[in-house]
């Protein structure tokens, strides 16, 4: 390779100049737009303004709302009976809806005037109930809802006299009865009690006499009205009162006997103490007398406000529920769970007796369908099963069954009607004032005096229809 002589360096030599790019060729001028430049833009703006003004004029002529707005009225809503500018020719025509008439304000009534109006209304409703009874024969009707186990017939119901007329006997001991010293056209507590007594004598029971026309009395009245072919109202209306008749002597005077005193026994505490007792009798005198007169203790005490203590020889006033009509024979029984009641039916399917009852609290323990009577036991004892009363048995350390003696405070009362379903029966109760409550383990509880009546009405094999 030939040797090249290096180029000498000069300290004062000027730096090299950078090469500048070649200048670009000038742009070609754009051709002028069609339409004449600025004049075309002005023309378009003017055309848009003309179209806008034309639209405003059209809307002004067609829409009353816009007229009002442009005129400065500024309405807050659509004009009354105004036609929408968007309505088409094919839209259905609607007649204008007239404006509703203003409702005049209610007249100002003072508190005294309001109370007076309520009083007049209550008096008018009371007048309907206290009109004089209408004496007329009862219509004959076939029995409603015959039991499925009994063959119903078309035999007409007989025309029956008022139930209070044939009962004229004196009370026990020959003591004269106390007449009802009340207005016969006023349905107060004592007169309602008098009608309860009259129906109790023919075995249409409200459970216990208390002078209250409540749920139990209404159910009893409906059963009685059905049995007599009366309008079923559940109240003491004119026709029902005419059929019952004037109660006459609903109360009697009764002298407490030594036997009444001996029926009172100390109340045993616990199941073991009950099993050791000789008899489970009444616990006090008022309890015994209330059961004798088929009433509550509170009502009996209200009738005897002057009696503070009861002993042999004490004279008391009580409902005259005896002597009563003969107990009829029942061809079948009908238990209505929804009404907590038991009806006794004759061979024609007519109701001949009615009793309120208590049913099981647990719906799963309530039977349903047709059962039969398997046994009738008056004044029964009771077998305590620790498997049924687990809590009580555990508290007292009871592991085996125990037999409790009979008596009115026995767990099944004074009567037992065993049914074909094992463990179930119709029986009495040690707490008659709790009748109609849902509390038992599955059996049907009655007040002792009603359970004793049912015991006389049925026999082994009598059908028992349990309905919801």
C-alpha cells in the first residue's frame, strides 16, 4: 500500500461549513373555490336565518302555547283543551273530559254532636234487638249437613214449642226460685244469662253460664238455630227469642249441704301427691258451686255479693240449670275442629245437643275422619305416663306409670269416652273455665257436666265424625 503523507494540521484553520439542503420548490397556489368566496358563505347564513324564521312563524301560528310564551305570558303547563301540534289526521278524536266538581268540605261537627249521633245510631241498633218477639210457627226444614255415617231422610222437622215453657219444676231442696227482675226487652248480662240457662236445660251448652254473648254463645246459638230451622245468625234475634220463649225463672236459691262440704279436699301438689290421694275432689267451695250451677266462679260471686264465706246452711243464688230435659240418644257425634265443638245428631241427622270442647294445640295431633266409640267409663281413674309428660316426670324423678284416683279434678274429669284411635277420647276436665282453648294432647275436653251428658248419649259403636 503506497504511503500517503498526512495532511498538516493548522490550528488557526476555519471549521468546515455544513452542507445546506437544497431549497424546496414553491407550493402551487390553490384554485379559488366555486361559489364566489366570502359571498357564498354569507349567502348560506342568510338562507339558514330565513328558514329558521319561517319555522318560528309556522309554530307561532299553530301552537297557542308558543304564542303565549312569545307574548310574555309564560304558562306553566299545557293549555286546557289544547291540541298537540304533533297530532296526526288519523288520531282518534277524544271528547273533552269535564272537570270534576269540587267536593264541599264536611260540615263542622262538635264533639257533643258527634257523640249524640253515635248514641242515636246505637239506640237504633238496639231497638232492632228488643222488638217484641214475633209469635209464629217454626218452618219445617230438612237437617243441614247430615253426618256421612247416618242415612239422612226428608222427614220434616217437627214444630216445637218454646223450650222454656215445660220447665216449671223447683230447684233442689224445694227452695223457691228467684224470678228474673229485669226488663224483658233489654238484652243485658242477666237476660243473656237467662237465655243461656234456658238452652242449657235442653243440652245446647255454651260451656258455662257467664251472661256474655261471645264466641262460645254465638256458636251454640248457630247450632240451636240450625236445629230449629231458624235464620242462622248466632245472636238472640227476635225469631230465636220467640223459639226459646221467656226464660221465666233463670235463678234459684240453694242451701249448701254437709255433703257439699265433704267434697272439698286439699289440692295435691305434683303427680306423686295426686297418685297418693284417695280422691281428686274440689279444692274450694266456690269451685264446687260453680260446677254445680254450670257457671264461672266470677259470675257466681257476682250473683252473691253479700256472701263472704260458704258453709253448711249458707244460702246462695245460682243459675237454674236443673231440672233439665231428658238427655237424648245420639245416633252419631260430629266434632268440628274449626269450631271447637261437638254436636250430637239423631237418626235423621238433626242436631239434638251441642257442647264446646278443647282440642289439641299441635295440629299434627288432631285426628280427622270417622272414628267410633270403643268404651264408656264414668268416674274414671287416670294413668300417668312419663313418656307423655317428659318435663314433669323428669322434675319429679318419675320413671314408671302411676294410676291417679277418680274425681272431678282428675286429669280426665268425671267421664271418659274412648275412641277407636288408640290414646284418643272425649272426656271431662279439671279446669272447665278453659274450655274452647287449644291445650290438650289430642283428646277432646268437655266441661264435666257436658262430658257426663255425652256419656249417656252414646254407646259402644257410635260413629264419631271428626271434621276440619
